[in-house]
C-alpha cells in the first residue's frame, strides 16, 4: 500500500513539474523579448543581414553586368578579327593575281591602269584596307635600267632620291586611294623594310607595328605579302623564298577608321569603350585604337585576344564601362524591405512581449481581484445565510404561533387580525425567498429538480391563490392547456410554479378590469400559427388581422394571440413528435391591466427596478420577481419576452423545455391525483352557453378533464334548439345533455328572452328528465342569485376562476352524487389519514429556540404524535441513548456547544456500534425491539443556502425542513418513514 502511494505521488510530482518547467521557459523568453537591449541587438543583427543581402544582390548584378561586358567585347573582337582575316585573304588573292598575270604572262597583262581599275572595283571586298599597292624587288644592279624604263627615280619615304642600297622595293602599281606612294621605296622605311624582309622569309602575311599612316593622322598597320615569280619547292628554305621573291604586295589598314566603322554597326556602343593594342612587346604595348587614359577610368573591363594572321604580332582588345555601375535599386529595395520587416518583427515582438507582460500583470491583478470577489461573494452568501437564519427563526415562531392561534376559538375580529398578521408574515417570507433565489442564481448554485408532475394541477393551484382577489376586482381569471400538451412532464414543478405565480400575481396586481388569461401550448404549434398569421397580415390576405376584441373578456389586449381568430387554430390538429425525449412548451399570460410605459420596457427584467416610481407606492413590490422568473426560464431551457401597451395591457410569454415521462411514472402520478379528479363524471353530457367562444373553450377544457362531453352554443335560444334536436333523436338512443352551463353575461344580456325560453321549455316538459341548469359567474350579487334560482338554476353557482377540482366538488353537490369513488370505496378523510400515520408515534424535537420547539411540537401534536422537546445536542444524545422509544427526530442545525451535524454524527456512531454488536451475536437490550437501530433524523434549518440536502445526507441525516415550516411540510417530511410498503392491493387489482 505504501509503495502504491509513493508511485502515485511521483506521478503527480512529474505532472506538476512539467507545467512549471514550461511556465519557467515561457517566462524567460518573455523577459528576453521585452528587454530593450535585446531589441537593440536585434536591430544591429537585422542591419548586418540587410547589408549582406544588399552586397549579395549587388555582386550578382555586377556579375551579370560583367557577363554582358564579356559578351559585347567578345562579339566586337570576333567581328573585327573576322573582317580583318577576310581582308587579308583578299590581299593574298591579289598577290597571287599579280604573280600570275604580271610575271607568268609575257608580255605582262597588268599595268598601273589595270591594277588601279581592278583594285577600285574590288575595294568592297577589302573594307578594312585604305588602299593596296605592289612594290617590285629591284637589285642595285638593276636600278638604272628600271628607272629608265619607268621614267622616274626611286625615292625614299621622304620623297628624296633613294641612296644606293643593295636592293629596292619601289611601288609600281597602286590603288588610286594611295597613288601618292608610287615610286616610293618601301625598303627605305624602317617598319616597311622589316615587314618586307620578314614576309619574304616566311612566305606569309606579316604586319607592321602601329604607326601614323602617310597623309593621315590615323594610326594604322601595313600588311605585306611576298610575290614569287616561280613555284616554290614543297618545303622551301628561307633562301629559296628570298631567291624566288620578285615583289611585295601590301595593304594599309586604317585601324581607327576600321574600329569606328565596326562599332557604328553595333547598337549600344556608347555603353562601353574599346581600346585595341599591339602587345607584341608586353612590357610596352602599343595602342592601335582608343585612348589609354580611358582605360584608367574604366570601372569594369575585359580583355579579348585578337588573331590577325601574323603569328609574330600579338593584339588584344580591351573593353570596359566608362561609367560606374548604377545603383542596384532591386538590391537596395530588397535589403531595405528586409531591414524594415526585421525592425517591424523585432518591434512587434517587443511590443507583443510588453503587452503580454501587461496582460499577465493584469491577469495576476484580476486573479487577486477574483479572489477578493470570491471572498466577497462568500461573505455575501454568508451574510445572506445569517440574515436568512436570523429572520426565518423568529418568522417561524410568528407564523407557527399564528397558525396555532387560528386553530383555537377566536372571535371574527380576532381571527381577521390573526389572518392579516399571517398574510403579512408570508409576504415577508416570500420576499426573503426571492432575494435568496436571486443570490443563488448570481452564485450559480441554483439547481433544478427533474421529477414527474402534473402541469395542469399546478396551474389550478396557482389560480386558487389569486381566485379571491380576482373575484373582488371582477376580473376574469382563466387557464387553458392544449390537449397536445402531455398530462405528465418531467421538470422542476416548484420553479415552474414560481414563474407562473409571479406572472399571474403581477397581472392580478395591475389589472382592475377585463381578464387575465393563462395559456399553455406546444411551442412549435404556437410559433407556426402565429408566424402564419403575421405573414398573412403583412400580405393583406386576412380581414382577421384587424385587431378584434373577441377574446376572453371582450376588452382590447396588447397581443391578439388570445383572440378567437388565433385561438381556434391553436386547438386544431397538430402533428406532434412523440418520439422526442423533450417537450417544448409556450406559456402565455395575458392581462388587460395598466400596461408598461414605453420608456420603462427596457428595464423590466432588471432586478429591483420598477416600471415607474409611483408603481411601487401604488401597487407595492420590489421589482425582483420578473428578473428571477427570466433567470429560471433560462435555466429551464427557454426564454421570456413580452408585449405591452400603456393603458391596454401586457402579454408575457416564455418557452420552457420539459422531459417526457415514462408510462409507469405517468400511471403513478395519475394514481396520486385520482382523489382530486374523480372519474364518476365520465360519460356525462353538457351544453355550455356563452357568447364568447374563447371563454366557452376554457369551460369545455375544465369539463373535459372530468370526462364530461361539452358542446358550446352562443345563446340560450340556441341551447333550447339543441335540446329540441336531441328530443327528436330520443328514439335513436341519442342521450340528452345532463347539464347546461350558462355564463352569467349570456343570461343577463338575454334575461327576458332567455327566461321566457327556459320557462316555456319547462312548461312544455317531456317524459325525459330535464338537465340541471348551472350558472357560471366571476362575481354575483344576492339579487342576481335570487333571480337565477327563480329562473330554474341550481342553488350552487360555479364561481370563477374554474378549476377541475372545484368543478368536481360543485357538481357533486348539484347532482347529489355520494362521496364514493368509482370502485365503491369511500374517499378517506385527509386528516384522518394523517393522524393514522403519526398517531402514537413519539417524536424528539431538538432546537435551542423555545418558540421553534413550541411551534414544531404544536404542529406534530395535531397529527396525534407524542412530542418531547430538548434544547441542545447534548440532551438529544441523552434521550437517544439506546434503547429508546422515539420514532423520529427533528434536529436544528445551528445550536451552541454542539450543532445538529455533530449530534447526528454521534447518534449514528452509537447506532452503528449497537448494530455491529447485534449482527455479531451479542444480543443488546434493544434486540427484542428491532433488528437494527436507525432513527430518522430530519434537519430543521433557516439556512437555505448552505444547509443543502447533500450536506445533510453526508452527515447521516435523512432529510430537512426549511424554516419557517408549516404543518403540511412537517407532516410530508416525516410521514414517508411510516408509510407501509405498497404491494399490489385488491383495489389496485380491480383498477
């Protein structure tokens, strides 16, 4: 057992520690998030993250920019190189042409004119060359003859006669664009000489280094091809090439113009700058195009290699952007947004943490306030309990003594004084109960019962409370329950009675003329009919939508749902879902009183608020009843609302949900009500004479509950006609009506004619028995009563409001039916039955208040009990020492020294100890009296909040009685312990 407890304790500790650890982590995170320094660090981190994003995106943009530059530079270099090679090939072809047609033909087919014309016409094939020329190789020995034949002297580049050299290379053929170089010795120029010597040695095209072209300020290069007069061997040597050389074909390239034309062909050349270099000498590259200063200002550059066909010469193109890269707005925007979002996230987290901390602080403050409020609520409840106890205790004595006083011989004046005092005391108790109910509702401690009960009987009881007052006012008070409503439902009958009593009591209080009408229908049926009527009114389809006063009393009401035009539909057939476990009802209480002012209707359900300040003075009341009723209706699963018109009246209605009762429970409840509603009137026929169909329907409702079949007619003349109809059907075994109920209004309105009709009817008597004539009236004078008797009505006038039990009692008197039930058994006298249960029983009353003891003793003695009173729990223990001869004990809870709970606990311990000895074989003193000791102990308490039944049962009590108690409550509480077992009796078998 110890190990099991220890393991359970370990489980609980782990379960508790896990939330504590989670809560601690949450607190640490919250503290960090709400720290300003953490926010500052977060901002710095977000800044560097934004900068990194900007650098990364900017690098990507620079990479893309460089890729664009590389593509553009490579494109230009490739185009320049391709066009240069094409021009070189054409110069090579021209060299072959000169070799073929100038040296292989004899005589030569080429002269200056032919050469100039041909080169001019084919210049488009050499767009990069500014001009071509052919220089013949002349040895020094051949110079004189050559000059004579040519007619001019060989000159140097400076156009001076060429000095004596081993050989010369004078230009003999030239394109017109370079005709100025004719007769110039190409060997006299250093670049040209080197170029010529390298060309004839290699047999390939060679280029000079960049230099300023003649008659031009542009930089250029000269391309030179050797021209041979014979075919070379397969693998010629350098000397073989020199010996076979007869001349040189050259072409001048204007590099600047060439590149300019090339860049002009490409769009967007303004975006980049291009420089072309001769990098044969890498340490001192020679610029061929562009400005070297521009290269220093390039923000980004790329080098592309150029191959112009001369392996000795190296060239390259350098491209670059003149301007710096523009600001990367996408990178800047992205990084800025990331930074802003990061700042917002940080600030929002910081703000959220601050808010959460504030909410938690407020929550802790609210928890403190909640604890204080709960303590205040407990204090309030304790205060109410104390006040209730202190008020109920003397009120118990007052009401109890008044009841005992009323049971004595009193004069009429004394009895009136005593009844007035008793009524005032009961009103005070009602007020206390309402205040305590409100306190229970606010504390959420009000619980509802769920027991089977007869709803119609409760409505009868409520009407009986206000019948005398309504008669004095001359107000028609009536109740009607639809046949579709089950006879027995499951719910809280006390709370339902409380709501109905409050609504009817208000109506009686504020109504001086007209009627008060209580109706109960199925909620679904009532809603369907009312909605259909409202819709037809909106569409103008029904003339009955105009307010009619064809209701219970004929006076205008705030709502027309009780008018005959609506009422007759409510009593029609309706498909009811009997399979449902619940019953939804709509209860309507209509009056024709003073109504509620418009400005006060919003606060009708506000506790302790009156509709008008004058209302409380003129009519009395606290204004708490409707508030409690609305709360009770809400607890019963419904809602309450109203319609009111000043000086017209008010109609309150509410819905409520009850459970359906099982058939066995229904039969038990019906058996308990058998004496109240006898079945001896089953099969009787009646005619109801009433000019108001709603009121006639109410009368038929009460007669139907007794099993009487009633037919309604509007006048006495019609009733006589009905009897004439029945008289003609006598031979067909048609039963005549036994009773005629005549409403006083219908009789008075047609008194002369009606009396004549009744007189003629009786004078023209038949062989069959005439029915009994009964007058129905809300109030009646002595003169009216005498006239009614003279007209043939029964001596007994049925006074309204009608109730089934009252109608049954009056019919018994009018019809002369003996007080026997339907099985021939006498109806037992109630008081005799009570005395039979408690007669000779010894009761112990324990209360520290002498008045309460006297009240309880007096009430119990009326039922034949032998009562012993004691004033403390210690004395009760002495009297209840086993063995004893007490049958029951009434125990006050709050007593000095030893309260009722402690006394009950000690009594139960004594009984348990004695019972253990009996069951163990030790025959105690009381063994001859009973097999086990258990005296019923009933609590008597004025603390209706804390002295709940479960607490009483927990300490060993068998029930409780609330103070101030009445004779009936005392009897009902104790009589159940002395009722004999209920086996199936003979009478039950007969039934």
